[in-house]
C-alpha cells in the first residue's frame, strides 16, 4: 500500500473518530433538549389548573364570627378553627424574630424559594439529620391557596407550591407575608395563628409575650404535639432553647437575653375562647340559626363576621332573674319557662329566656317550641271582630256548656255560666263559649288574617276552634304580635340582628326600620281598652295590675290550655311586649302547691317581676290613642249560637240545654299577693273541651313540629 493510500486511510479514521465524538455530544444535546422540552411541557401541565392566586381572598384564613350585645360586648363566637388574626403591631418583636430565625433564616433575602435552603436540607439529609427546605412563603401557600393539596407529597405539588410562592412575593411585601403566615400556622391545641396560641398557652395577647414565651411558641409549628408545653413540658423547653440558640446565632438577641431566657422556667397559663360559652346561649343559638338562613356555613363559621344584636344585658339579666326567682319559689324542678321581651318601637328583642337550664337542654322554648297559647290567642279573634265592625259592648250569651256540633261541646273554665255579658267582659273573664260564638259569627278566616297581619307566621288552619288557641305558636311570635297593639297598630318583625360586618369592617347588612300598618289606629285603640280590663279587677290577670309597682299602664291576656299543660301571659306596656310561657318540656298537667297551676301563680308573677325591675324609675308613658272610634255595625247584624241581644229589649232565644247554672260561691276565693299561700279566683281563668281532631295537637320536641 502506498504512502498516499495509507495517509488517506489514517485521515479517514481520524475523521470517523471526530464525527463519532461530535455525534455523541450532539445526541446528548438533542436528548437534553428533548428532556427539557418534555419537562417544560410536564411542568406547564402541572401549572394549568392553579387556584386563583391573584385574589386577596385566596390567602384569607378561617376567622370566627363574633356576636355582640347592645353594649358592644362579645357574647359568643362561632368557629371551626380557633383563630384570631392580628396585625404586626399586635405581635411581640420576639415572635417575629423567633419565627424567621427558626423557620426561614433567609426569609428577607430570597424571592419565595431558597436554593441555599434546599442545599442545606439535602446536606442535612445526607448526614442523617433533618432540616426543612420550604420557605415561610411556601408554607403559607401550602396552608392557604393549596390547602386541599397540602398532604399530597409529590413533585407536582412542590412545583406548584414553588411557582405560587414566587408569584406571591411579587404581590405582597415580606412583612405582609410574614403576618399572613403567623395568622395561619397551626400551634396545637386547636390554636391557629399566633394570637390564638398566645391565649391558649399563656392567656395573654401576642403583643405581651416575653422572649422565653415567644421562643416556646416559635418552636411549635415543626411538631405541635411533640413540643406541646402543656403535655410535654420537658421537650417544649428543649425545643425552646433550640429556638433561642438560633436567635442568638442570628444576632437578634444578646448573650444576656439568651442566658436569662434559657434559665426561665416554663410557666403556662391555659386560656380559652368563647365557643359554647355564650353568656346568652339560647339567644345566640337563635342568632346562629338566622345567620345560616342567609349565609353558607363556611361564611358563618370561618368568615370572621361581626354581628351586632339587639340583646340588652340589663334586660336579659332582669328576665332571667324573674323566671328563675318564680320557678324557685314554686319549687318544682321539672317546671320550665320561656320569656321573650320585644321593644314595640323598634321590634328589637331585648331579652330572651329559652328555658331554665341550657346545660340540661339546648332546645329553645322561646323560638322552637310551638305550644298551644290557649286564651292568649283570643286577642286575634277580638281584633278580627273589631275589624268586622263588632262593637265590644255587644252582649253575648256566655253560658256553659254549649254544644256547637254533635262532636264538639265547649265549656268555660269550671263550667261557669257567665250569663249575658259584653264582648269586652267575655274577653276579660276569658269565656270560651262566648268567643267560639264570635269566631263563628265573623268567620275563622278573619282570625287567621288578623293573626298573620300582627306577626304570627306559623300556619293557622281556619277552624272555629282556632280562637281557643289550639295551634302551637312560639313565644317570640306572640311577643311580636302583641307589640302591634302597643304601637297603635304598627307591626314590626321581631329583630335580633341590627348590623353585620365582614372581616374587614365593611357593612354587609344593616337593619332598616320599616313598620307596616297592620291595624287601623282606632281598631288597635279599641282592642287595647279591652285588654286593659284583663289586668284590672275581675280580669284573668288581675294579679298583674295589683302587682305592678312601676308607674306604667299595662294590658294583656292570660292563656291556659286543656289539662293545664300550658300556662301563658302576654302583656304590654308602652315600652315592652312580653310573652311568657310556663309548663313542662314534655307536656303534662301542671301542679303548683298541690293544685293545678295557673297563669296567676306562674307566668303573671314572672311578668311583674321582670317589668318592675327593668322599668323601675322609667318616666310614665301612655299607649298610643286614636282620635276616632271604629265604625261598628248594628248589633242586630250579628247572630250568635246562644242567642241575640238587642238594645232596649230583653235577652232571648236561649237554648237551655246549652247553658248551666253555677251556684258555687267564688267570692271568697281571692289572690293574696302578700303571701306564698296563694288561692285562685276560679271565675277568672279558662279551659275548654274540644273533641275534634285538631284539639289534640301537641308539640313533639324531637322534631320541632306539631304532631
């Protein structure tokens, strides 16, 4: 082989080697490019469905809803997480330094992701140690925007977390991010955020934490259960000292501060928030129910609302005192009661007693119980009759018993024959036979309309027996309806909430007074005059008039249901409308002092105790009046079951089988207000016998519905 040929072959081999090396590098380059493209596509796909991180709402954390009374005092809080957010000015500087030095020493120098922190974590892992690589910003993203993925330990989640952390650092300052973190992080014992942790472990605000206390709390986020100072004080102290060492190394505390804090004994003072410790639990439960009707559960329990209510602590205290005093005087541990007091001029619920013991039963008798109101419901029949043009001075046969159908016979209390008396007097003595005749004469649908117009919202069937209070009504609705008379016919809804603010103080709801004309002034004034007689001599609530010590006019109506199961008094003054129910949670015949209970010795004294207390010293005020009288139809217009009475004529057209003569002398049975040995004037109360299906309507506590 010639020289030229050998050189050509050698040169060819050299080129082959050159081309081979270039090919390898080219292949590697192409592979890297392909991997980069694939990885880029993969990362892009991971970032496709990110939550809306541009909205400030994405970084909001659960905040409790606060309920406040008329004095601005917080009386209850609703929350799923025990959390109270604070601003930087509300946190000790020691806390700020301790958290940064412990959780993210380069926090103020990185852009959301710290490569040096990742490198340190890798080295620590290789040397058998442990160190977190996530920055404070990454942890915040994990706890807020990506909270649903926080337990997803995948590369995808870490990539999404890092990307969002970088974006977040573009939108917020470092101090803002730090405070978001401090208000979010979990410190154990159901305490979320530094303020909740400070109260939980040391019963003080976060701004008052000492160096040793701040270091103790800063050591918790890594493992709240292991370093729990309440359960594991020794480990908590060791962890605290690690935090103090890092603070000293970082130059954030002096040697003297370090030495003093390290040698400080751990002293916890456990504190609590108000969940389930409301000062007015029945009322605040009612407010919660109202909120859930207008807001979703997340907003109510996590939205940080501030709810201003109508409850007045002085009225509430007086109401609770009145109810418990009378129940204690009776001495029957099973007897219960409910009271609702409404300001007629505003509709504001000033006091609510839902039972004698919230601890024993959380069922609110003031708002959830639908108990038969008995003769206290006769007010709506009276109003309906006045609206239809029936004169309150018309005379009616109020004999007893009186048969209205083959299956329904009605009698007055004690089967008393009241004889021929006026409609006004029939209301005062609460004649059942008289008012059933009135209901028949005007039509039960008129009673339903009057009740609904005045504030009764439960479903009311248009049966004649409705006048006897056979349909259950919550006390709150009775108080609302009676208030319509106290205002001269203006109806206002019973209001519990006056204003709601969001977590930023923006008003999202504010009550506007918007009364409606439910009754003509003349009708309301006429009904009021009839109601006043109930609280004077001969009325069913005479004990109210004699027991009042304040200089205020009063009117109302008692109610007693069959077999003495429900005892009521609904009363009004110019300043208040009060509905009181007394009975057993599980319906049964009520006894007081060995004999049947009555409103005169249960609900009526509660009313006078309450009104005398809360209106003591209040200047005298009169009810609204009317300058005109209602237009009444001629008395001959009306036809009653027991007969008709015309002016100047004698009473006629009685059915003797429907009357009964009662020769018992009741004149000696009086109420002695000066002693506990009270006797009852049986001529002043009422009961009825109703054999129709609806007369057996009872309240089933399990469901809150009438059975």
